C-alpha cells in the first residue's frame, strides 16, 4: 500500500475540498430547494419569532435555544434563529445542531466560510450578542499587547512617491521568495486595494486615492528582495498632497482566514461546450486588476438570484492542455477559465449557463492551501479525479510535466459515469502520446457494452492495480478530488 501524504490534495479541512464536492449533502424533501428558501424569505413571514424586533442576546439566553424546534446560532457576534432553515440546509439538520445554542463561527469557517450567510439568513436575524464587560483589578489599567522585535521585523510596510505623471506605491514584504501569485491588486473608482500573501497571513494596503488614475496599472515584483511596486498613471498631471484616505483595513497584517472575501466584476467573453453538460467559461479580469490563481487554489463566484447573494467555489483551469513543453502555456494573466458542469436542477449553474457574452459576474480572491513543494519533492505523482474533480488537476498536471525535473511518472486515474462524461479526453490521450512520463486511465461506473477499459467505482482493489510505485523507494504524492464520498473513500 502507498501512504497518502498528511496534506492530501485537497486537505480534509480545506476550502478546496468544499469546492470539489463540499461537505456531505443530504436528500432534501420536495419543496426545500435553495430557490424555495429564497421564496420563503421574501414571503413576509416572521422567521425569527420576534415580530421584527432585534434584541441583545446574552450567552445564557443563547444557550436556551439549542433544540431542533428552537435553534439559535451565533456567527461573528450576530445571532440567527435557524429553526426555519433546518429543512433547507444541504448539509442536514445534524450539521446545524453542532452549533445549536452556541457560537458557531469557528465551525462555520471550517466548513463553509465562503457562504454568504448574511444574505441567506438576513430574515432570521435575532440580534447582536451582548458584550460582557471585563473588569480590571483596582488601580490597574488593562495590559497592552506589544509585539516582540522579531514579529515587528517580519511585518510588511509600504511607502509611496510620485512624478508628474505617475504614483508608485512600494510594499516591502521582507520575504525573499515573493512572486506574482502572492500579490493581488485592484484599483476601481479611485479605490486602491493591494494585498500581499505571506505564508498564512495577509498584508493590506487599502486607500481611497486622493485623485483619479487611469485604468492602466503595472505591478513590478523584485522576487529576491521581496519588494512590490504598484505603478498608477495619474489622470491629471497635478501634485498629490497625500496618497489618499486610509480605509478601515489599511496597513493591517492578519491571518488570511480572518480577512473577508474581496470580489471584483469580471466580464464573460466566451462560453465553449466541453461535454454534453459541461462548459468552459472565459472571464476577463478588469484592466486595473492583477491576480494570478496559484495551483490547487480556487475562486468564488457570486451571483444575486431573486435578491439573494449565492456563492459557489470553482477551480480555474488552463484554456487547454499544453502539448509542447518547450514554452510555458499561453496565458496573458487577463483571463480566468472555469470548467463548470451545468446541472438541470442546479439553481446556480443554471444561472451561469444563462449568462450572455458581455455579462458580468463577481469573482473573489483565490483561496486554498496546496503547496507546490509537495509536487517538487515527489518522484511518482498520482492524480485521482472524479467528474469535475478533474479541474484542480489541470494546472497541477502542467506544472508537474514542465517544471518538476525529478518526476518519473505522472498518472491520472479519471473516474466518470459514461464515455460522454470524460472531460478533455482527446487532449489527455494526446498528452500521453507526447510525454512518456504521463499515463491516463479512464474508469467508468456506467459503461456501455462496447467499453473495453476498466469499470467500477473507487475501491482499494481497483487502486491497488492502478497506483504502483515506479521503484520501491519512490517518493509518492497522491492528489484526490471529486464528490465527497469519492474523496473520502480514496483517502481511506
């Protein structure tokens, strides 16, 4: 048996695993879909039981509401009566009951931080949690927290300067291995937002600029010294007295998970059929946005459906599988490609499918915890994918074959229901012919009688045939992505 690395792809608690099929879903009763819930929230019915009043909730009061027929949950200091939502929750009643009568913020962040609960549960808002006063000993002031010198030294900082036509913001990250994937910049309507990712922390420069700037923007990164330059063109050649007004989160350095999701509007520029039910969407980033989605990370798409914000995660792919490894794949950094399966009864994917060329959709910053170093340290790479769980493998496959010199084998074991469901079959078969290190095996659970390949569902016996080291001492990385039952069975 091969050992699955501790940080399997995606990690058990990562957002990527949510993207790949999410938490285990339970069958909902008829009339309990997301659209049905949206209709209920618009019906005018009192969903809090308080007739429109907002109250201050103490811990003792919150703890009383801990039953299925009377369930209150606190998220980020706000209390919601989720009793009416019980039958509509895709994860089932038991998942909600884990936080019944308590603060469910940590649990919520672990499972679905990306869900726009404020919009989904706004009609269930009971009120705020009461803040307990903290008494200090007599004659003493509360102790101030002071960062140690080493911690202060690692905190990024920024400066700015100007010429007659340019504004340059310089961020000193104090990191030697800074790269384009760790820098996210947006400049819209005089609002500049520059975010630098440093390990699991995020440094933010966010200001309302003193004057208007042009859409053209440049981002320069000195990787070895960790310096990032954001260069803006002035609309008018006037002298700025200040960079602008600092916004609330400006010049902060906090954990990425504590930073709220940030969205920008992206234009749909093309929509291509991949299979009978899967499409490749090409979205254009705004001209004044710098964003590169790292391997193994995903973005969130947000749409307003019937007045409610609905959010879903998707992993960007390459526009095609490169077959010539002499040059990196053609990608201008201005577009995102998303391979999305359209479900006949899926509210969100149906709305995506109905988008017209030129329409806009909100796209978040990337998230995820996959590390390239895991691939770079391996000699045999096995990719286990089911359906659109193939999408995180696309960039990973390209990276492995173009940039990892020590790899002996890269094997994709791709599970689908039928032949018609196989994504990019021709490209994968061509790639296997082009590169002797790469193999692909298609496994079908509902094949026709003409199918001569392997069939079945993921199992230990099937994997023992397909997943074999090239040498006894090979360093192996196994990456798994697909619906939750597939992923869990694969890890086991």
